[in-house]
C-alpha cells in the first residue's frame, strides 16, 4: 500500500498522502486512524488505510476552482494515453507552445508520447498536421482522486 486517504473531521475526503506522512500526522496528533490494514503495524501504530483529521479544515476553495495544474495531474487526467497517437504517454505537450505564449493550464496541456511530442515540436497541432484525439478539459476533484 503506497497511499493513505486523508478525510476531514466531518468524514469528507481531502487527499491522499504517503504512509510515512500519515504516520507523522498520527505522531503529531493532528489525525487519528479511521481505518487500518488488519494484522499490520508500523511501530506502535496499525498500518493506516484512512486517517481522519482531529480538527475540521475549511475547504470551500477546493470546490470552486478545482485542482491546481500539475504535470502528474495532466498524465492522470489523460490516463497516460498520448493525445496524438493513442500510445502510452510519458510526457506532456503544450498545445500552444510555451515559446509562443502558451501557459501551463489544464486546457493548454495534454499527455503525449516522446515521439509525438518531438514530431510536433514548436508548432500547434494544426500546423503539425497532428489532430488531437480529445480536447483537454479542466478536471474536477473527483476525476483525479479516483485514479
């Protein structure tokens, strides 16, 4: 197990952390074990699957704007599938290249394999003759959390 779900004091899901981070939260007493792996321990703590924060954290901002852009998030959103050829993606591509003013945003980036990214180069998909298989979208929290 490599990730532990962190839930708010009201039992609403917040995010995932590593097991090491979860144990540190337990040691600092900012969280308690809500659900644990049976018959597995780390030191004095049962192996956590879900930890619950002791105090409620206000998260209103999360539901208004959605998750912040990240390379890992783009790859997760696109299921590590190249937007140009459909093969396995290992990198991200800027639809409007950064050299032309393209920014790191959800709608301007997509997952791509190395070969397609190199072939497209410093051009737009139309200029390179490489149509996108799907339009990039701004994902919600649920779209990234369940993968």
